[in-house]
C-alpha cells in the first residue's frame, strides 16, 4: 500500500514540478554568483559571500533560502492533498472499501508526506553541491567554530543539514494531514497548511510573544548552525526532534479522531 502511494506521488507531474522548482534555487544562486561581481561580506543570505570561494556553500545557502517559504510550500501541497485529494477525486470511498482500514490508510498517507519531506531538502542539497562543484572550486570548508574540515566531511555535514530540515518539516506534515481530514477540497487544505506555516513564522518573529516561541513548530527551522561546528553540537537537533515529535503526536491524534468518524461520501 505504501509502495502504491509513493508510486502515485512520484508519477505526478505536480510532484516533479515542485522538485524541479526546488532544484532551480541552488542553480539560480550558483549562476548569479558566477556571472556577477563578488558578494560583499555580510550582504545577502548567510554563506552567500563564501560561495565563490567554495562551491559546497551553494547547497547551504540554497537550503537557508528555501526554509522560510519554498520548502513549507511544497510540504503544504503534499500534506494537504493526502486525504482531501482522494476525497476530491472521489476515490477515498473505494480505498476505504479495501480491508486495509482507516488507520492504516492514514498512516500510509502520512508516511508518503514524510518521504517527500526527506526528498525535498535532499534535492536542494545535492543539486547545490553539484552546481557548486561545477562552477566553483571545492576545498576545505571553514566551520562556524573556526575549524576547517575536508570536502568529504563537509559534504556529510551538508547531508546532516538536509536531515535536520527533513525532521523540521515533520510537524508541518502532521498539521497538513489533520487539515486534510477536515475538508474534501484539496486546494483549501493545501492553502491552510501553508498559511499556518507563515503564521507560525510571523509569531516567531514577534518579541512580545517570546514565551510562545519555543512551542512553535517553526522555531528551530534555522538552528542547524550547530551542525556546522567542530565537534558537532546535537542539542538543537535533539530539541527539534522532541518538538516535531510532539506536533506529530498531537496532530496525528487529531487526524485519527477526525478520520475514523468522518462520513465519507466520495
């Protein structure tokens, strides 16, 4: 059942269009830096001024740029479509007619969203590393702690950052799953999920709500800097895992309670 779900997801033109759009971000960054004058230190996104010195920074810069909008947008589309998309197409009733049951169907739908949450930042990281190696020199990478590591270890750190972002998106995926059980209109579920990600980031930017910040699912999205130190500090990673796990448990339970009592008419 999971294989069928993933097959349907990755055969859709929409899925490939979103992955291509994400891949275009590091390509545009690399080309823009290559054809322009050197970026002054401190201008633009973090790491942008180091791209011309080391191509591996293309992947880091692209992931940093993708976090506020592009990654949540694609996750919102996939997660919001999980249940509402089937209802909108009129296939949900036939899926539930199978002996799989509602709980298994819900788990499979969420697992599909999780797989996309892993693939999306990985595409940005790999395309960024490839474009960086193609257009710029690649060598030892200076870390935030002042140490330098070889290109091979730096590539592993790049994959760790992609894994951190994948974990960061798990809570949003669970929220999208729950919203998707509330409606039969997939576009509405997608839009609501994306809006909630924007609202969370806006609330996180207000100093008056500092007491609320640690509880927002987007609060730790940009805290992957600890993975770029020597030695690696895992505190922010562990805190992010706990926070996202709490959102998965909460909104997974809400999705379950809604879906098992949902009157499926289509």
